[in-house]
């Protein structure tokens, strides 16, 4: 388990994906077009997983 860590470039990519998915989640929730629940799940789950990864995996410099 000690081999599980994030490098700075990977952490930046995850952060960027979290920002994009979070923004799309918010837009789907705010506008509520037809099928918005599926779109919200599609963007919300990766954003949540990415935040958990950034929060709990150590960063190796």
C-alpha cells in the first residue's frame, strides 16, 4: 500500500478533471435540461472520486 501515491503532474491532471467535471455537474443541476440527473451522475461521480484521491493519497515530490 505504500506504493500508492500521486506525482505532481498526475495531481494537476486530476485537479483539472475535478474542476471540469464539477463545473459540468453544476451546470446540469442548475439548468436541469431533459436527462439532467444522468448527466449529473456522469459528472458528479468522477469529481467526487477525484477529490477523494487528492485528499487521501500522498503527494510524492
